[in-house]
C-alpha cells in the first residue's frame, strides 16, 4: 500500500527535493514523538531504576539516535511478565527499509524508468524470482549469494513496495480491473494458504482487498478518513501501548476484553498523533507549482482542463 500511494505522489510531482521534503514530513515528526515519549515517559514508568539513574544510562542517548533513523531498540526498561520484557518498539526497525524504498523510487524516476511500466514490472518479477529461489532453498542461500540479513529483508519488504508501484502503473481504477485485482489477490492468497504459507496468503489477500475497496469510491470508503489518518500512528504507537497494557494487566483480563482495551488505546494514541503532530507537520509540505493557465481555448482545451483537474 505504501508503494501504491508513494508512487502516486512521485508521479504527481516528480521533483526530488519536494518529494524528499514530503516524505520526511510524513515520517519524522511522528517518529520523533514516539521516540521521545518512549524515552522520557514510558521508559521511566516501566524501568526498575530511579529516574536519575535511568537518565544516566548509556542506552538513553543511544536510543535517541532513532531520531536520525539509526534504529536502536534498547532502553533500561523491564516489562515484567511480558513475552518480550525488554522490547520497546519492535516495528521501528522497518522504517529505514521504507526510506530505502523511497530512494530507489526516486532513482528509478530520475532515470526515467518509471515511464516504462513494463520495465518496472519486469524488474519486479526478476527480484521476486530471485527472492523465490532464496526462500525455496533456505536463508543460507542469501549468505551464499552475498546478501546480508539486512539486504535479505530489504529484498523481501522491497518486493511488496515494488508491487504497489507496479499496481499504480497498471491499475487505472476501472471496476473491471479492480475486480480482477482483488480476485487475483484472493486466488493467489488462497493458493499460498493451501501450500502451507498462511502469512504469505494474508499478505496477498489483505492489501489487495484494502486497495480494491478504498479505490472504489463508495460512501463508506470516502468517509473512512473523516476522523484522521490513523495508519502511521497505529504503526509506530501500537507496540509500546500493547507492551504497557499487557504489563499492567498481569493476566487479570481474558484475551478478548484485553484486545478490545488495547485496540481502543492504540486508536486513541493514533488519533492524538495525527491531530497533534502529523497533521500539523503536513501543513509544511511544499506545494506543487501550479501550471500556467492556457490563455485561449484551443481544439483540445477541454481535454487539458480535465487533465489538470486530475493532477
């Protein structure tokens, strides 16, 4: 879904500096909020150390390097009784992978490769084939092929991003293509589940369904974001919220009510992140320069007006 949306942003305004500014304003403010809250609010509450001693620990300045996209996971905390008692915010390690996907998209765009959608499809298929060979024969082959663990993950996660880029270039929003896209996702997803790969099946079914429904422009889809964009806030705040609630629960609540309480708390944090941080930062995004108006109507004036209204 990120590849699908971000490639739309590049296509609408293929300018490197403005694109970089938009992406930075989308990612960094929310990241800064969760890193600072984890370090100076959640951390002291959960740490077994007194506040002064907690703040003197070397993990504190090291964890703040997350603000520079040098991802660190350790703080002097202990969620006693949790499955991962020392984990602070697991998903943050994927943000540098996302940034590298942005860089690759810009490189492809500057080189003009994104103008040729079949080239994008062919390169994505070649990368998928290489990853398929690695998966079929085990992770050891990645080391034999000279891939580090980080490069292996970049290939894996980057393929999903590239699939979204391909979708943007081939999916015109028509009802027929939307049905084919969603149906294909379900078909290959169910095949993957039958072959014993349930996670792959879900990763095919869920994004295809979400994009298919969201682009259908139904009243429900159009009103889905009226309270704000919760996607990034859920991504960066869910883990510390879950850790904290499970730690405070100590097994008192059964699974279903615990899940509901956690879900509500995560949504509340995502709403706060959007309205207090993310939305305000996005107001600073550089605007796309307006194209000059056509002085006199020509034979194709109506086509140009429609084209400009969709950019």
